[in-house]
């Protein structure tokens, strides 16, 4: 029930957009009916079990009292014998009743603990080695040394014998089709997965030989959809460095172009942002995430399409802040909009887990048959062809979903 309600309430905007309130009510009714059926079954079994136990105890009591009275009437038992037997039985009766209750409580506790025990028995996906040491990064050099990697039980490797060097302080863009391996490349740097073969080195240190906490503390990441806690703005910014002073928090916000809108809020840096930052706009959330990255002051910076869903004014402010954030750091930028990587030192073009092109913007454009040139021309052409596409009578109206699929 909790899972269904959480899913529906968190997706409330989609439910309202498609007028699906009745459908969701019906879905919740099905879940409640299932819960009611199982609750009725459990309650009935518990009631019948308890009733049976009490009935058996009363039968034993009646039988014992009847036998004692029968023996007394025949003169085979004295009143003291009867009193002794009844007193002993009442004491035993109380203990037997307690044992039954304890058995019920034990069964209920075992049921409640089953899932927790199962979770406890699961092994960690990535574990620190017994001899792992804190990572110490200075230059921020990243090297993939003949890396082979496959997800889970997949037979086909995503990366196979991949070797690439990103020098310290270099600004590198990762481009390519969806599913080509850009995000996985970044996750291997963070050691969210372990490589199947080969090594990932950072400043010459194998990431598997370092503790995960120390490694990730030296990598600042700004995601496409920044995640904020339902806490104050100051707490969200200082999450990268909990011991930061208010002056350091405000300085990080200024560098991220976030201090202006924060200062205009009624409670300033003590303003609660709501669940996942729902009280802030997309651009404001992104600037808070940038301020968090500034405060982390990590030698390696990862930007995952940080300006893809923003208006032009917010994008300009964030691009300005990103430019400041990149200085003196190794920056890795995942980008689908190629305009965001034009000024970078180097661009890696991924396709099916391989780096098929490596160079700066101008050198990659000079290769007329390369994937980067095709992607760039396609994006530029899509923008220039948009007015004609809108005015075209063929695209003015698609009557059915099947026509839309055929047109696509």
C-alpha cells in the first residue's frame, strides 16, 4: 500500500494531466482488497488458534476439577488434596496461557524480520578491500588501462580493452548516442561498478585499492536533475563539506550565481527547499548543486548535461558559473547538446562502448565523415529546418498515433 501511494502521489502531475484519478482509485482499491483479504485470513487464523487454546485449557480445567471432586466424594481425596491440585493447576494454567501468547508473538516477529534478514544477507555490490587506503588526489589525472567491463550477467562487454588518458586539469567532453557508454565511463571513475578486467587509475592509484568514501569525496558531480534534500539551503550547499562556515557557504553560492535569489527569500539560507527541491525552479536547483560542487573543492569535476533543461537566462548564469568551477580542475562533461562542449580542450566520441574519435571541436569538425561531424550537422540542421517543418502541411496535423509512427 505504501509503495502504491508513494508512486501515485509523487507522480500526481502526470495523473492529473491524463485525467487518471479514477484509474488510480481503482488500482488502490485492488491493493486494499488484497490487503483486506490477507488481513482477514490472518485475523481469522489468530482468532481460531486462540479460541482453540482457551477451549482446550477449559476442558483440562473442567476435567481436573471434576476428577478432584469425584475423588473427594468417594473419600479418596481430602479437602487439602483438592485445594493443592486446584492451586497447582491455576498456576500451570497461567504459564501455559503465557507460552501460547509468546508463540504468537514469536511468529509475528519472525514474519516482520524475514525481509530485514534477507536484506542483511545480501552482499554489497562494491566492497572496500581489507587493505584499502584513503585516496589522495592532487593533479586529478584519470587513466583507463585496458579496461573491459560488462553489466551483471551480460555476455557482451560494453567496454573491451578500452585505454584512454585524461591529464590533470584537462577539460574533456563525452559525446555520442544514448547507450554508447558515456555514463558508464563516469560511473567507473566513481567506482560505482568494478571493472571486469584492466584498471582505472587516478593519479596513478588503482581506484579498487582506495576506500570508496575517500575516493568519491574528491569527485564533485553536478547531475542533469540535481537532487536536493528537504532541508535548508545552507544544509544542502554544505552537504559537500559539513564543517563549512556560513561565510564559506555564501562564497560558494556567489561563485555559483545563487546568492542573489537566495538573499531574496524570506528566510535566506535557512529556507527549506521542499522534497527534492520542489520549492525551487530548475535553474535555482542547478545553481544550488553548483554551489555544493564549489564548496567541495574537489580536484575532479563531473558535469552530466547540467544545462539541458533550462531557459536561456538560467543557462547563461550556470554556464558562467561552470566556467569558474572548471578552472584548475579535471573536468569531464557529458553532453548531448554539442554547443556545450565546443570550448573544451578535448572531446571523446563514444559509439558502442568504443572511443572512435578524440580531438578538439575544430579537428573533429574537419573530419567530414566522422560521427561528431554528423551529430553536429544534424543538430544545426534541426534548428535551421524547424520553421519550415512547422509550416509544412504534411506535419500540420497527424490524425492518429499510427500516422505519427509512420511519419517518424
